[in-house]
C-alpha cells in the first residue's frame, strides 16, 4: 500500500505545498512573492503576511492537483527550520492544526535536509536516485556545505561556510553592480556573454573543507571602487566580464573544496542541491568534473533547486518510515545545520 505525504514549505518567501506517494510526485504548487524585489532582499514581515494569505489556497490546490482528498493523506511533513521565524511560524501552525484535525502523524523536516534529498523526488517509478553513500554540495543563499549522506536520515557535514554563503556572494556583488534582487540569476545570464579571465578576484585559503566568501566580496567591491574613480561608466562597460569573472571565481572556490572531499573519501557518487545549484556554470563544472573522474553525478532539475514542498515531502517520507514523528508542542527554529 502506498504512503501519501503532504509537504508544506514556508521557510522564506515562497509558500509551497506538494503531494507525493512513495516519493512519486503528484503535485507541487508554489506561490512566489515578488513584493520583495523593490527592497533588494526579503522583508520578513511582508513574507509572513504573504504566507498567511497563500497557505490555505496553496495546500488546497496541491491536494486538488494530486486528484486526492484530505482523507487520503497519511502524514504531514513541514519545514520546521531553518528560516525566517515569522514565515516558519505560519507553515508550522498550519501543519499542526491540519494534523490534529485529520488525526494523522506530523513530521518535522530540516529545510537543508530537504535540499539534500531532492534527488529522491520521482516523476515516475523509473526515476534513478543516488546510491548511498554520496557527497552533496549544498549551495544556497544562506548555506554552503559539503555533506556526506550515509542514509536518508544519516548525514555528516564535512565542511561549511564560516561567513558568507555562495548565494550571498552572488547577490551582494550583484547589488554593488546596481543589479536588481535576486542578483544570482542575473549574474548567471550576463556571465554567458562575458570573458571570465578578464578580472581576478581574491580566493580564500581556509584549511580543511570549510568555505569563505567574504574576502571575495570585499575584493570585488574594491575592484569596482578603484575602477569607478577612473571611469564612471566602468560597470556598464564591463558588466558581462565582471559577471563572468565573478561566477568563475565562486565556482573555483566551490569546486576546490568539493573535489578535495571527493578525493579524500573516495566516494564515487556526487550531487548538488540548493538554489545556487540552478546556476549554469556550477552545473557544468560538476558535470565536467564527474565526467573526467568517472563519477556518477546527480544534478537536480531547476524546479527542485529552489525552495519547494516536494523535497520537504520526500524528506518527511523517510522520517515517517522510521516513525520519527513530531509533537505538536515543538516550536520552529531559525538556525541550525544538518
């Protein structure tokens, strides 16, 4: 008998609900909030208000698209953290209320855990998924981590950022160029037209597998500052080359530590996840590395790189199998690692 999970995601500025049956996706509905674009970043109060408006219709639509009723749901999986406190509170409260109303188990999911397990979202029974153990490079706006995945509920963080994450580096550098939020996708598009060798930016020398992007951000800022003194049109005249050089530097930093972890562990299956895994340069670099070193690489569909409830439902499915339920008294948490 199949197991049906309703997933709910509300960690930041996207309200999402999804239905899976034994990891096969039946629906994945996302309501995005464009109101934040005018402010150059997510405004927490506006995000939580939008979640309150969106949560009921989004969940209802997910159930409808799946062709099911609430009576068919076996458990509810929800993002408990990390994320924005107000946003998490909306999704958490709704999930708890629906769990009590339907008298079905509640499963709390670590948002980062969801990104790592996004590769187990199946479009049909023939979908190929990673074998354990595998190494996952988790890269998003707030996190850059190298994770050894031993099993769905057994993960080990080998390295992580000690300051800014890769996504923050993209967005903050884009902002200094006068580009709108979110800047990462715009940098990606511009980079396709630029010369990645034209500018050189600082790279960190951090021991082990940890990351740092604050030095790169500062180097990028100083380059712009000094050049603008000589030429006020410097950014406009060099926008594509700046984007390409920035993107290459970030990818070099990511791959340097990721390749070290791959070599040191000897693991032959690798994966990427998180919002920055949608970046075309990152995807190409990982695919190229895997091909040259005869590794099996899992690159997520762009639909599953951003915050979505399908990944939460899948992560919840595996916790449900292990009977790792959540009590309705448990509060959301803003910060945590795997």
